[in-house]
C-alpha cells in the first residue's frame, strides 16, 4: 500500500476572490511573490517555468489545474522526486477576504536532509510574499536558494 505525504500551508488574503486568483495566476504578480523569472501558458497542459530568486531550482513543468473557481496546480520535480502542487483560492468568511491554500503531495519525500521542512519553509516564504502583495505593502523578498 502506498501512502502520500502532504505538506501544506495557508494564508488569508485581504482581497476579493477574483483578485486572489489574479495574484496566483498572472505573470506580473507571480514575478513579485513567487519567482523572478516566470513564464506560463495559463491552461491545463500549459507550460509553467520558474527560475531565479524565489525558485528553489530552475523548473520547467506543466499545469495540471488552471481553473478560476478553484486555483492552479502543477507537477513539481524536486531532487528527483515529482510532487503535485495545488494552490487553491477559497472564499473566506470575512468580507473581501480569500484564503490561499497550498498542498504539496509526494509519493516519497525528496532525497535531501529535512525535505519536509525544506518544502514547508519554501511555501511559508511564498505565502508570506503573497499576503504582503495582497496587502499592497510592496516589499516582497524573493529568497535566494543558490547556495
């Protein structure tokens, strides 16, 4: 029997559902909170490339989900293990706020020390940047994973 390992996190954004989806899916926004070099084909099966500051490693992958009413998803190869990422937007109970929730599923953890913590920390950086951008505070900081 195989079991999946899921690593996830969430943040509440002080924006409408439609604005939250734009923040997670549009090129100009992704370059501010996710990675400095992003290219995407915004459809299921479309290409998704990210590299540079913010990206753990240069990655060329494919969207497995791209739906306005639910979020985006892609396969994520990291240290020779391919995971599935889903970044969902969910209407929150508070007016004019939306929850962004990420889930990374792996059949096995990437082959690096403290892989679970690595993935968790990476997404906490990203979601913190996403919230900062949603708050219109500017000042996002893309982490440098190059060393």
